[in-house]
C-alpha cells in the first residue's frame, strides 16, 4: 500500500508549518466561522468559503471521512438593527439573507458543508457552557450579564500573542461598572422586549458572539477537533475568546489542534468601503461574471497572503478559464477515467500548505501537454490531470460548450446563433462570401466569436 501523502499546513497557533496529524485518521473534523446573516455577502466574506472549500476537497481525497461544519450566526445586534431599519421580522430577514448567502456561495462552486448549524438552534448548549464556566470560576454573573473572567486563564492570548493593553484595545471592550476586569468579555446579556431573548438562569437574554461558535463546534465536532478556520480578522478577539471558553469549560489543553486563517481582501487597491464606492457583493459581481471566474480570482494568491480584488483580475481569471475550457473543448473526443485523478505535481502543490496558485499553474501545464500531444494515451493522461486537478480546485465544473455559450438575458439565443452559423455555412457553399462575412460581423457585434476548424464552426461569447 502506498504511504499516505503528507499534508502540511501553517498553524496560526504555533506560527509554524506543520505536518497535519488528525486526532482520528478515520474521521477528520473541521470548523469554519460562517456568515452573520443580515445582508448580501461581500467578496471578502467569500474568500474563506472558497479557500476552505479547496481544503475540504483535498481532505476528502486523503481521508475516508471528513465532517465540515460552517455556522450561520442568526442572532446578533447587527441583525436586530437591520430588521428594525427594514421594518421586517428578524426571522424573515435571517431566512432571506441566509438563502441569498447559500445561493451566492453555490454559484462560486463551493460545496455545502456537512453541517450548517444556526446559532438560534443551540441556545441550550450555550447556556450549558456558561454554567460550566461559572462553576469552574472562569465566569461570573453581574447586572443581568455573564462575563468571562480573563485573568482566570493564565495563558489567555496564546493565539494572537498580543500583550494585555493591545488585547483590551483590539477587542474594543465596553467599559462597564459590572466588569471585574477591563478585558472580561460578555457571554450572556439581557434582552429588551423588542429584541430576541431566551430564558436563562440569569434572566431573559441572548448570547454573546463568541460563545455561539464554542457551543456549535462542541455540539457537532466534540470538545477537541482537528482544524478551525476563518479570516485573519477573526484571530482576535473572536478565535482567542472561543479558545478561552472551550478550553476552560472542558479542561482541555487545546480547542482545535490547527488554526488556519486567510488574508485580507482589498478592492482595487483599497480597503472595501461603501463610502469609497468599492463595496462589491458577490451577488452583484455574479451579474457580470461567471462564478468560476470570481472563484479563480479569490484563489489567485496564496490563502495566507492579501488579495486585491480588481476588474482587471476578473478579466484575467476569465481569460485563464477560457484557455482551460478551450483545451477541453478541443479534446472532446478524448476518453478519460470517470473520476480523473489529479496530477502528482498539482497534488504536491496543495499538500504544501494549500498552494493553490502553484496548483493552477499545474493546470496550465496540463493544457500545454494536452494541446501538444498526439499519442492517445498521452492526451488521455493530460486531460485526466486537467479534469482531476480542476475538480480538486472546484474549477472546470461546467460543460465546455455551456461555458462558452452561456450569456446574459440580452444575448442572442443559442438556437438563433446556430441558425445564423448554418446560414453562413450555406452562404459560403454558394460562394456568397460577402453574406458570410456579414453574418460573422453581425455575430461579433453581438458578442459572439466564431472559430472555424476541421470539425466545423464552433462559437463562444466574447469575454
């Protein structure tokens, strides 16, 4: 039996690239922080979705069972404020925006997690955790609130490695008379009659943000699990506080053995901001660009590095995909295995801390081999590497003809394009080259490019 390929990932907890050693090799468990559902997801929200989608695809190739959990935060003060602003029930807002989020992530080719727990369905687990923390001296009730006592955990801050003053400033902690220490953070807070609340030993109230993920990961993955992921902005205070709550509640040395964080996203070189007019939602970008092009752009720099989301980058991503799909289109007659394996070099790139940009380069190398090869076995191997690698990256999931011929509502209907192509063929047969050229020019003016080849004429919509 071949040895198990070794996956290496950079662990934020240790600041080192480490070999991945699952707690149970027969069942790998991963949790990634999901959306707070009160508005459309922006392109920054989408980056961790596609990054960890690639990781879970890779893990499924390496291990017999993987449980991937990504939560939905549906109780939060931003949600309450937006529902009030819109004049709609909170439940209607969260249901609508959660559905929008799911549809947009589907369009980016992200496979749905095995479990998508909602915070409001785990209030009982949150209360249980808080009661444990109080019983162990790590939390206290005061003035209708329950707070985590940060000084009760001697090694608090091990993930972010900030000093105490930085942590207090970075957490933007609320100054309140009921706090025993300025760094203490809220686990439970009282709710007025006009906002969501649940009965608890401390009165009617709602959870703090951090306790939600501790409760949901515990419920679905256990007290300790393999990988916890999210954006770089979540390291402090969110992930730091998750660790504190979970470790102190269960008396464990760690919450998750490996912590992975993707880098920040800027738009056209600047921090995304509605005031700057560069606030791009996935929903809006999808109106102009295919989901795979957006996905490829989000994967175009190493996951730990910053990413600049630009119009030029989208155009380049679409052009790259056009080249890959054109190679598949030209090799439509080449047979491959039903589940094509990814090439060894592409796998090696992903195993090395998820080096997706290098893996994409390996796809282009496979295209070069496919385009040059004449031997049927070589062509089949190259096409297999292209399809298998694409499946690992969540790319090349469309039919090549559909990729080139898919268009917007205002585009010519495919049947009409085929009719015009046949009219052009007939004109050329009748040696009416002026009419043939007129049809070609008319199609081009409508964003349709023709390509004449030995097998006839194919077409695609101009990028």
